C-alpha cells in the first residue's frame, strides 16, 4: 500500500495588524519610530512589512540607511489602509446599534389625516432617537394597512380607529380632542363644552 501525498499552496492574506504596522511606518517614515508607536521591536516590524510586500507582490517602501520612502504602490496602499482601519474601528459601534435595533429600516403606513397632526411629531421624535434607521412612509387606508401588516409589507400602521384582529397588536400613541362647529345662533354655540349624545 502506498501513501499518496497531496501538495497544496495556502494563500496568506494581509490582516489588520499588518496594515496598522504599515501605516505606522508610512507615516513615521522610520522603522524605529514606527516600532515605538506600535509597541513592538524593530526586527518583527520589519518582518511584517516584508511579509506584506510578499503577499501583495509589490514593493511598498524604499529603504536606505538614512531614510524610508513610499513607492507609488505604497502610497496607494496607505490611502486604502487608512480607510480600512477607520472602517474596522467603527465595527463595534455598528454591531452594537444593530443588536439594539438602532439600524435597518422601518416601513410605516398612515391614514392621510394624521400627516397634518401626529405623524410629523412622532417621526421627528423617532429620528432623534434612532438616526441610523431609514424610515419610509406610505399613505394607506386602514383596510390596506391591515392587509400589508399581515403580509409583512409594512412594519407599523398608524390609524384613527380600532382594529380587532387576533394577530394584530395595537397601542394608543396619542389622544385628540373633538371640536364642534356650530352656526353662530345655535343654542349651544355659547357653551365652552358640548356633550355628545346619541340620538
């Protein structure tokens, strides 16, 4: 029985640590100063930069006994490396907002009359609390909102009347008063309050 050996090559890609080392050297233009900045000794820093150049198959730095200079490839990488490091620094914040439901989108249906009263105030308050959520609005009848909620086509419906569906949860968002419009000479016109009575 013969053992068969299968050879393979493994591509090693740059990591954020290598990029941070490169940025330090590119900004300091000195391996010794960059080593102090990233808190490692100079030999391993030099090895990491050499490894990065090997992985990218490009010379990034021109080294001499007195100075370090960026090649055109190094200048291009510096710009991209800064951008990637800035993005990576923001990842914990992005993930935290997502886990708290503070990102994404919110689709709201509303009956037309609420756009002049309650919706602007509610929307303004929501955007202050959740500025990273994209909000879309659709003017819809109550019946249409009910159908779209059931089909998950909108996330929230704002209506003026109660809807009794076993699958639908409702919550009172605001209260509005009624105003009676009466002719000037109507017997009730001089009263501050008018009681509603069923006929």
